[in-house]
């Protein structure tokens, strides 16, 4: 299996519960495809250089996983 690192940007999510749900959906897709999640880290909220879909900031999260 190869090791990958993915960066997820969740635009406009302010509450922790919503962020955890969205991140869980992304991790579930990795495991559904036969991969294993090695680590995950929420980097926090950051301001974009340019607005993305009329949002000024987003929450960043990195995920390390193995997948064929």
C-alpha cells in the first residue's frame, strides 16, 4: 500500500460538531475504498487569499492514509 497525505478544506464551517461530521464522512470514504487512516490533524481556521464560494475563511485538516 502507498502512503498519502490529504489536505481537506471545509469552507464556512464554524461549529466543531459539524466539522467532525464532515471529516468523518471523508474518512469513511477512505476506509470504504479499502484504505486505512494513519493519522488526522485539524489545523484550525484560516483566512483565504481570495473568497471561495463567497466564504472568507475555512477550517483545514490533514489526513495521512494508506491506499492501493
